[in-house]
C-alpha cells in the first residue's frame, strides 16, 4: 500500500487531461484488439480491405461506367484516385457512424464511473485514424505499382488529417449527443452517409461537376466538406500540387464550424445524458 | 486531479459535503425516444413530465476517515445518493463537494469489456479509475495476487464467472489506498473466503484512518459491524443521521 505522499504523485494521473489521454489510448487499443481478434490475417485486413475494394471498384467503374477515360484523370491514375478518395471518405463515415452510438454503448460505464463523456465519441474518431494509417500502406502499394513518385506535397498530409479529424470529432460529438435523445438519428445517419457517398466525387471524377446544369447544385458540390477534404488528399497524393486557397479555406472553415457546433451541443446536453441512457 | 491538492491542504476538512441536494427525475409516463413521438407530443402540448424527487434537500457531511453507512429500504434513494457523490449524477439542486480520489465499488466490473482478457481489462479499468500506466505496470502482480487468478489472466472475461469478475474488479479498485471508498452491496458477491478478504481490506483502510468509507448494504448487521455512523434515507428524505447503533435501532423498529 502506497503512503499518502507518494499516492498523489505517482498512482493517479496528475491532471484530468493526462487521465483522458490514458483512457483514450486504452479504448483505442481495446477497439483494435476486438476488431482483429480471431481473424487469421488480423491487422493485414486493414491494408487488404481498401486494396480489394479499390480493385473491385476500379474494374466496375472503368469498364461499365467509363470513368477515367477522359478529362483530368487518366486510366493509370484512376485506381490511385479511387483509393485515396475511398480511404479518406472512410475516415469520416466510419468515425461518425461509430461515434453515433458511442455514448449509448458506454452507458453501463457512464452510470457508474465518473469519466469525461467526450472521450467516447472522440475515441472512435481516433480509432478510425489508426485504421487510416494502415490503409496508407495500401495507398503506398498502389503508388508503387503505378510508379507514382511522392513529392514534398505529401508533407501537407498531417495538416489535412488534423482538419479532417476535427471535422469528424465535431460531427461525432453532435451525432452522439443527438442519438442519446433521439434514437432515430441512428437510422437517419446511414441514409445520409449513403447519399453523401454518391454526392461526393469518390468514384466519379470531378470533371462532372462543371457539367451540372443547376447552378445551386454546383455550388453545393464545391462547398461539400468531403469534396474539399478529398480534393486536398488527391492534390497532395496524385496531382502533386498544393490545394487552392479556396479549398484549403473551406477545409479549415468546415473543421471549425463542425467543432464549434458539435462541442456546444454536446457540452450543453451532456449532463442530461445519464437520464436517457 | 486538482481536488487532491485542496484535500492535502485542508486535511482536517470534510471529505464529502452534501449540501441541500435535491435530485429530480423526469418520469415521463412513456419515454420519448424518437422524433416523431416528440413532435406529436409537442404539438399536442402534452410534453409534461411527472416529476419524481429521488432525493429531497439532503444535507450531511462526512469527515476524513469517517466510516458512514447508508441505510434505507429499496428505492429510497441510497444508490442515487451514492451516484451523486461518485460524480456520476449531477444534482438538480444543491451541491456535492468531494475532496480526493474516489474508488467506487458500485456494481463491480462496470467498466469491463467481456471480449478482452483479464490483463487487458485491468489496464482499461485502471485508466478509468485515473491510475497511471506506470502504476499499473508496477502493481499488476499485486492485483493478480489478491484476486488469486494467476492462471486465467489471458482468458477473455466472458469465460469468467461473475465471482471471478468481482474479484478482479475489487482488486483493481482497492490496489491503492483511495481517499474515499464507496461500497455498494459489493461484498455480497464472491465466495465466503473472498468476502472475508474484501472485508479485511476495507477494515484495513478504516483502521488507517485516512480513508473515508461510504457503505451501503441491506445487511444491517454488516453496517453495524463496519460503520461508526449511519445515515438513514427514506423515500428521498433524510430520516436520521447519527451513531450507527441509534440509527440502526430506529431503522429496525419501524417494522415493528
């Protein structure tokens, strides 16, 4: 048994922040272990999954829908275009759909232990970023295969990821809080995600946007946060340029807006959670 | 933990102060869990909730090192009181000040994930209790020793019996001397030998004089044996607060 003086210094985390960091680490590693427990290839699936998805989609969309035949994306570039878009979009869709139910899933814990409630949705976003790190291996394999030489533009990757992370955290906080009060959000969000997948140039190339008739639709397309994050990613991986100031500005703006709304809604309502879970 | 610093500075002060705490639950006649129901009710102006006061203006203070038992019949608000003190529930009115770190033994194993092994759960639960990684590394053996589950450390917890889960949970929560220990019916799990072992450890904390213990049990004898003072809560009201003998006597007499 530790004596009183050493207790306050070594046994317990000194600040709430330190405690939260350790909890986040433990929760992420928990999710990771559970995800790959009992699977033969284990963590290799994090690399294989995006690769296989890319191969399937590349075959379907180049042969049937004739994507990547003309315009800015050549057939050689199309697989890389596809995989970069896919793994980036997956960060958002995975993290938000996981964060959504995170508070409800942690209900047994929240009822008994005092712990900052935000760690649960935030943890899901961090977990999807860990997965993203593995899928980067798949992206590297595709780059090797097609002899795409990375340039210094890739140094901007952390910037893009941090902005995307904050955007997802904001959404995650908002959705997890909303789901506590209205379970409908769960069902609604899967529809929203599907719609979002189709309205974002993941498998279709951005050349289609200027061809759209409706002016409003075009504006919406360019304002779409996921369009901007995907563009950012593709520019540094594929086109080897920097994002335009407008794209970069929108990436920042969406991250700030999502965080501001998500944090405010979550913070205003979190003390009521326990009565609804 | 900033509370710990204050506690050190004012060691003679109260460890737990419950000031005029009222806890109101909205007992919706039916729970509204979806938007459609919500808007229909809103449109019909039927969005009223029946108020349920689980705790009504409860005040008491617990000195550092005190051992206090909470007694009351089922549904009288004991567990709600403990949850307010543990910081899980926020009181609707009044305030609850707690100085120092809390080891909550409320439903052992609450933070466990059944898919993970015991070893992994020790780290997860330790994190939730606010321990540092280094501390858990150093004391892992001690925890396992106390729980007496050496051979099962790498087995998923879903294969454990509830008694084994309780052993691990108790061992983690009490590995360090907490400032405040909250014990809610926990001693009723596990076999007789382990119950004894747990009681011994709690007794050890009590004797050290630094640990404040809040104890809830339906066994009046156990409360009388362990506690010095008792608080009787009945239907959300503070009925009595005083030496354990007097309170338990009065509590027993209500049935006669």
